[in-house]
């Protein structure tokens, strides 16, 4: 969806208001408990989703039909948002933001009680679901993920093979050299940033923990004064993105990228690679199939770094589902949330990692298993503190803006260079940390 400059400014202003808690009602504290008797649950609920594709192809409608077999008194309406983050922020300045929604990445965990109903105690829910610590505050869980994702590069194996590349790069330098070979020997765009849609750039933050193979890497940001210093994960991650763009190994004009179109481009071999979560594998394979290409050409590789001879990939939740604290249909909303995560089979059908404990890894990650990739869960004990520093610094490590600026600097559309930009980021982070007493 194309949005005007004025609309973006308005959205930003409203988002600031919403995220400060102003304009939103105080939290009710009412728990959205799982209903004990499906026959007694009724009402019409609206589910906000970023999966506009699954609305268009009827997938979500089919899930709703199956859900109605268990909960015949509940009618589920889906509302797809193309710019999910931006549009949801605007709506959250009121109390009308659906009954079930995905928690926006830009919200601080301390703001969760203002907008979402608690789902239950941490001890109880963490026994059944993974990743509950990502949405737990004061022993209450406010969001449940449907899937967990490994992080890596979705790539077209046929394109990489055509460039003579037969093994995964083990260092950032090898990765860049491989992209250069793809540029020289094929007609494919070596790397696609998805700059215009913006949100795919936020996924680079999910690599924190991979370079050092350290599950505490994200938590350590609460005590690290200069995260963009040589030797740190953020330095390695953002340096790689900067170098790819600086060496003209990405699309010629990032302002014209298109997320939906990028699926077909990598599926047909016009694009060689993109950094995303493992959830994207099935979407790219589907795009390849739709274009009458081989879906098995779509592969997944870890961040190009090794610890003790092994690659590491961070496991973290995808969007977490929450219940609107203002909803007057909390029982129906919780019924849908629980059924979708535990009964719909959506995780398995998309080749994703189910958040339900004990579920086997999907076939989409067979290459990771075969190559003994170490998969680590990113610890979140200091999440609230990291969020506070991030907000005070105005960097936005989970937002798209600072990496769009990084790409702009790398391609010469903004002043400065990598070192000067990293210096600015370090300065903002250190000042915020000192102000907050970190």
C-alpha cells in the first residue's frame, strides 16, 4: 500500500501518542482465560492480521470454518493490513484495534498491560508453549506466538550453484565474495533488501546471537555502552548489510522494492538471496511453484559465522497473538487464539516451527539438521531494560528506520560512512544507557 508523506507523518505522530499510553484506556486486568465450555462461547470477533495473502487465497476462511466446528457460536472476521505495523499503531490510539491481533514490534513490553489482556501465569503457559518470556511482565503472559522461527538467508540454490558456489559461506567476507560471484556469473540480483516495505530490514536484529553463538547477546545490550563496536554481534550484522549495499551487490534502486513481488523474483531466480526468518521458506517455494519453477531450489542458510566450527541460528518467536484489553468478547477471542495455535495445523502446513512444546522441527529446516547447525533461543531476561534504552536512544533496533538509513548511507543517498554512522548509534545508545542508570 502506497502512503503519502503526510500520511506517514500523521502515523508517526499518532504512534508516539499510542505508544506512550496516552489516548488509551487504563488496563482492566481482566484475564482472557481459556473457555471451559465451547458451547457457551459466542460473539463476533475481528482478527487483525498481516497475512493478506491468506485472506486472498481463502486459507484463513478455511481455518475459521474448522474452528466453527468446535465453537459454533463464534463468528470470526479477518482484517488484513498491508502495512501492519503502521496501520495498527494508528488504530491503537483508540480502543478499536480488533479482538485478536499481532503485537506490534515497536511496543515496549511495559506497555503490554495497557493494550492487551493477560492470558495467564507464566509458569502455567511456559509449560505448554515456547517463547512466553518474550511477552511476560510481572508473571503475566500477554502474548502467545503461533510459530518460532530460525533466522537465516533464504536463497535460490540453482543461482548459487550457477555461480560455482557449492557450500555455505563461513565468514562475512566469504558471503560477500559469493554475492560478487553471483553478480559476475549470473543475471540475478545477488541480494534483495526489501527496503521499501521496510519491515524485512528489522529481521536483521533477529540475527543477534548468531555471530557469537550466544543466547545472552540480546540481553547484554542492557549493559553494553557501544553495541556497534568491532567484535559485537550488531557490528558484524550491520557491517555485512552495509558492505553488501556499498559494493553494489543489492538491487539498483531499493526505493522500488516490493515484498510480494520479491517472492516471485527469488522463486524464479531473478534474486539470489534475502535475510529472513524460516517462515519465509514455504512462501518462496509456493512462489516458485506458481511460476512453474522448482520449489526445491529454495534453500535456507545460516548467518556466515561459526563458533567452534559450527554455524548458529537464533530461534525466536514470530509475531505474538494477543487479546485486545478493551474487547468485550475476550472468551471468544481467547478461544480463537488457542485453537489457531494448537489445533489449526497452520505451523505444520507452512513448514514452520510450532510454539507448542515437543513439536518436531519441520522439513524446511532439514538442511540445518543435516549440517548440525546449533539453534539457540534468544534470552529475554533484560528485555524491558533493553527496550527502555532503545526508546530513550531513539535508535529503534526493532524498527526499520535505522537500517533504512544504513542502506541510504551505504548507497550514497545519505551523508557519512559506516564508521561515522556506527559512531552516531553508539553515542545515542551510550547516552541513553547512562541517563537511565545502566
